[in-house]
């Protein structure tokens, strides 16, 4: 319509300059992210590696799915460990073995991390507890995240060495009777790596969960208190379900970070991979392919395989946790589960079921 | 008004801070050319530690002074730039390979002029075009090279051309502690001790004697590896790319396993592996290990540092200066050595030639190096002279003339079975066998781990049936 057009023509448009300022981002993104990504996909289908015997690179020559086939068929019969005991041995492709190592180490660090972070998040946000110096504690908790993982790894390597402080303390306390080598035990090497991960990330997780808890409406807590809910019941019935979205976020980002675990594992095992290669992670293997063997073909294939595995794991976590969006269904399920008649329903729990479904959580 | 004043003050403070960084000392912020004219060109040397740096600074006739930023200035004004990348995990080789690939495209001042190689990967680089022919390209003559030990020349000869020279020969020996020798064997004289450990059977029986008196014969599982691996009869990896397990290396596995089971080793774990912290500690007064296998460079470069951590350089109750002696040990061997290689494309061939002449051909200078540092230099005439000199003795070794011990042995070193894959094979094999010694894995499993690690280090290696045979 004519008046609109006239208004548009009189309006000064800065769109042109906005596009100009976006150019640096696009240039750097395309040059440093998109092109290398494309080349990774390209190399995955090429035979391209450095031959030490010939002193030069072989390739790149097209080889189809060979690199992927190699990744999935290159394996050996290996023992599997629960703590320090072997629970059997069977054949697995190397990548599955390294992935198992990675996930075990990640879980060993993540489970304590999430429990401790949840507890700390609840305590720090609970006004009734009247904790002192919370700002100090929060800063101190977050500080390990600022230290480089490699520095952390070297520090713990020295702390836990055979003649290091930890062994000496344990010996003087009488727990150890002779020198114990932490670096030669499958369980303890994984424990040290998991411990470092825990220390580095629990501060971050605590802050995230705290922000999630602070996002819950105060009135719900008040009504729960009025209804006589204990702290324990409040946590499981109210806080935990409403934290589900943040929880999922923490879980997925930690999973992605855990799969990419490299620097800590490499430094703690000094590049060796731990006893029986039980702490050799997938990214350590990728690092060896790129830097030692200079086999860019297999490295590209491994990167793509890891991308799909990470995506599959993240998607599965996401879909398992998201249920139907129909709030009434949650209410109905709640009623069916616990009560025969509507009037016996606990109104607070009904309200919770409705809200949690609106926010995308699982019903109670 | 107040806010804008605050902003101006903040900006001024930041500006002052930035300007303070660019002081007139010009040490770290400003480029190196601030203290010397930009026209002075660079001589780039690549190495993995500061051993050669020390030799160059103290003994090269071209050196003038060291600059504040770690580079050196030569008498003609050239700046020597040191590019030091550590050896572990193939880092040095990787960096060197990348630099070699970019040699043609690099600017004249950025090209590699000289790089160092170790015995473990000498073969790999001697075969490459980047290595300058010492006689044809650099200009050394046969008479210059006459006094060098044959094996140091043979190892870097590719297609009949000599590609690099070394200032040191590295015959291997066994360094033992006199106090423990007195306590267990009753004597610490090198000849008497050598008679007691002159072959492996005797060596093992002395190990049992050491154990009976609560001492250890060796510190860790890697200690005796070089003695076995230098007396092999097969290359690690053949020219066709097939990796094979030499019987002598298998013997090392058997012997070390029995040492580990009988507790003749101070420790079997990763801390007692070569260069581990507990292993290094065993060489100091706090340790209780009888002896260590070292080559000649190891005496001055490593053992001295571990035995005398406070660097007092004289006998003291807190260190073991003067308390070590050396003897031949159960088997003769060599361990490593460093070679200088000139890089094609360098614009400073004269400097390369003079450095090589000074440090690897000049008997006077090389004799001085030995007298000062106890290093065994690559000059037959100088070493024979020092060996026969009754007044020469190493202060660290309590006055022993260790050079005399090796003038005969050095001539008998053979490096016939080197391959380009040695560094990766040696490292991976020792690491893999560690699990077997600590009882974490059986022998076949340790072999499997070795194969896994080696395939991740070299893509084109296959394995033959020697790995499947039982121990």
C-alpha cells in the first residue's frame, strides 16, 4: 500500500553496514572451520599417509570405504576389566575398545560430579541454610576449570608417582605397607583421570544447576512447605523434575566433552595409554594417527565415525528424556498411578505434573 | 562529566601499560633484530636438547657471544638461531619433517641450515635429499675425516655418500657405585669388578648376591635394553616393511622378566622406566641400585646430573660425586650418538663446514672437549692420546681414566642393523613389555599391545611370525 512504501523509502537503512561487519566472521568461519571440515570428509575417502621407509607421503589416492573398513575390522581379543579384575576377554575392533575406555573414564568422573554438583547447587540456593562465604566457595569451586588440563595432568602425575606425596602420606598413615605404583593399575589410572575431570568441571556444573534451581518459581517451594513437604521430598518431587532441561543439557555437553577426552589421559599416562592400553581414549588414538603415523586418511575416517557416534549418543539421550507435550496426559497418568478418585489427588503434585509437562519434563 | 573522566583515566592507564611493554631493552617484545642490524642473517640449527648448544658455545672457533634472547652471534655477525624441540613421542622428527617439507619455499633466513639426528633415526634422514653430502657439498676431505671412528661414518652413509658427522662416539659401559661394590663384592677396582660381571651368567649371579644384601642390580626394566638391542642380527623393520622380533630382543624380555620376578630391579613400574622420576632418583644418594648401563655421553650428560642434583661438582656427603666407576659390563654395545647434518638450501655452507671441522675433525679441540666434559669424542688419535695419558682422570669418576677403557671397544662398534623405524619400535616395545613385567598382561597380550601401538605410529608396517612364537 502506498503509505507503507513511502514510509519505507524515508527510513534510513543500515542493513548494508551490518552485512559488511559480518564479513570477517564469515571469512574466518569458512576458511578455518568449513574448509578443514570439508577436507576431513575428503581425506576420509583417500589413502594418504607418510611412509617412514620411503621418507615421503603416499597418496592421496581414492580408496573408497577402505579406511572405514579398516577402522571397524582392525581389532584384537582383549581382556576387559572391572576395577582390577579381568571379567573375560573377547574380540572387539580397536575403536570399540577405545570408546569403551573413554566412556568408562567419563562415567567414573561424571557420576560423582553430577551428584556433588546437585547437592552443592541445592545447598547454595537454599536460603534457609544461611551458608556463609558462599561467594568465596563458588569462586574456589570454579577455579580448577581455569587451569589447563595438561598442567593438571602433569601435576597429578607427580603427586601420584611411586615416590610422590600421596604414596608417602598413605604409607605414613599405615594404609600402604610398601611402595605402590598408581600408574600401573588399570583402575587407578582411570580413577586419576576421572578425578581430574571431576575437579575441573564440578564447579561449572554447580553454577549451571544453581541457575536452573534459581529459575524455579519461589511460590512452588512455598506451597510445598505449606503442605508439609520435607526437604528430601521437595527435592525429588519438585526440584529434580524441574531441573530436567538443565540436567539434559549438562549431560549431553559433558558426554560430548567426555568422548573428546584427550589431554588429561595423554599427560597422566605420558602418552603410553596406561597398563594394557586401558586408558587410551579415542582422541588419543586420533592424535597418534595424525601426529605419529601421519595417516590422514584413517584420521579423517575416524573423525567422521566419532561424529556420528557422538551425534547418535546425544540424540538418544535427548529423545529418551523428552516425553509427550500433553500436560493433561501427565495429570491423568498421575491420577491413575496413585489414586482411585480425583479428590484424593494431592493438589501440589497435580500442579507439578501440569507445570513439568509444560516445561517438557517427564511426568511424576 | 565524572564518567567521561573515569573513561579517559582508564584509557590512559591501559595505554601506559601497553607502552611499558615496549621498553628499550627489546628483550622479549621487540624482534631479535633490535640489538643487531636487520641485515645480519640467520643460521638456523634444529636439535632436541642443549647438549650441542653447549659444545658449540664452548668449542666452536666461530662463536663470539651469546645474546640475551638465547641466540648466539658469530664473529662475522651471523646470528645462530636454535630451534629446540624435545625428542619424546616423535615430536622432534615431526617438527623436522614439517620444516624439511617447507625448506624450498622458506625465505633464506628461515631455511634450516643444520639439523641434528640421533642414531635411532639417522638412517631415515641420511637417505633424504635434504641431507648435504659432507664431501661433495660441504667440502670436507678424506684427510679431514680420517680420524673419525668408522661406525660413525658408516651409519650416515647412504648410497655411498657420507651425509653427516658426529663429534662423539658412544660406546656403552656399566657404571657402578663403589660403596655398594665394597659392601657386597669386597672391592671396587674396575678390573676386579669387571672380572665378576664379564658375561651374563656372572652378571646374573652377582645380581643374586646384591639381592641377598638388599641392593638392586639395576634400577628399572629398560636399563639393559640397549645392551641387547645393539647386538641384534636383524633390522627391526626390513626394507619391505616387515617388522620382525630379533632373538636377542626376546632374550631381553626373558632376562628382564626373571629379574623382575626375583626382585633384582628397584622397580618395574612406569616411574622406574627410562627417564622416570623414581629411576632418576636411584642414581642419587637416596637410591640403592648397584649400577646402570650408560654410554659415554650418559656419564657427563645424565649420570652426573642425577648423582649430584645440587650441582656442587665436587664430592660431598649429600651426593655421589667420585663414587661411581665404570667398567665394560657383560656385553659391549653402543647407545645413540648425535650427528650434524647440513641442510640443502642453506646459504651458509662455510659456517656448516667450519663447525664440522672444528667439532668433528680437529683433534686438539676434541681432546679438549673430552678433558673438560668426559664425553668420548670421535677422534681416534685424540682418544688414544688421552687414554695413554697417566695424568688424565675423570673427577666425577674418582680419577678413573675411562677413555682408556673404550679406545679398543669404540673401534669394534657395528651399526649394521639400523632401520628408519627404530625410535618408534624401541619405545613401543619397551612400553608394551612393561605390562608383562608388572604381571598386568601375558606375553602374547603384551605383543598384541605392541602391534597396536606400532600400527598407530607407522601405517605401512606388517608383522611376521616371530611375534607369534612363545617366549
